[in-house]
């Protein structure tokens, strides 16, 4: 009787968990892109960023198969419409502004893939990979084998130059470290008053513009 009672309970949990799974790609479909190489070569192909594997894929014109770039280090950037992306292991880095520098890096928020249960349902670990630690080169230190992971969202972190400092940030605390000490309290109040969401790229870029305009005045 206990088993009969537990089965619907496990299935209910599974349905809720699986419903959280997001697309494994940054874009809803493959985007036409201009691929520019550092030696001046260029070609066009549909591309997308695989959030689970952490790299760009392109559709090969010969067989229509999705493939990873063989020598990503030779690519200067990808131009997708009016957006420019740099290739970096584990992340898709969008260059929003060159001077002063402002970039946003997208990576997959990964969760352990569901596992089979004795009663025929599925479950998964409660912990989500945070990817809060980065190596000096900007490569995700915990982006390893993702074959047993599913994407539940998109992580965003930002790289910006304010004054003489150029650093990565992803929340109020790390953003304020970019600022002169005498300005931090004012900007902290601005962030709280305007309810800046650091998961919203447009809001963060407007915050950056507000801060840099104030500094240059």
C-alpha cells in the first residue's frame, strides 16, 4: 500500500522538475551568421550556441549536419545581425560596446539529469551548478563533462571598464567593486531604488551607462 501511495507522489515531483528544463541553445533556432577569421577569411553559416556543451555550432552546407568549429581560436568574432559574439570555452561572449568595454557572457545553468527510480519515475539532485568560480583566462573552471546535465536557465555575467578598472561582475556587490569608494553608496541606492535585475542585460547596460556618464562629467 505504501508503494502505491508513493508512486503518484514521485511522478508529481518528476513532472514539476522536468517542466523546468529549458532549451539547450542560446537562440530559439539557428541564426544566419557571418564568421570572420583573424586572417581575413569570412564565410556565412547558420549558428547557435550549445548551452549544455558550452560551444558554438554551425550547420555544414555540405551535409546539413551541426558541427563544432575545428579551430575556434582562429575566429575573430561572429556577427549575428547587429550583434557580435566572441568565442570562448564554456561561454558565448557578446560585445555590446567596445569603448568603453562592455561585454556579457552567456552560459548554461545546468542541473543533474533525471535518474530512474525503482518505481518507474525519475528524480534528480537538488543542487544546481553555480559556476561561480572562473579561471584567470575567463574559462569556466567547472564546465567539464555535461553529458549527464540538463539546461534549466541561462547564466549571465558582465565585463566592463570603469575608469582604470576592467572586471567581471554579476551582482550588486561585484559591480560596486568597480567604482571609486566615494561613489559606491550612491550607486547602491540607485540600484535598490530602480530595482536593477542583474539577469536583465538591458537594465545592467543602462546602469553601466548611467555610472560611466556620471564619472566622465
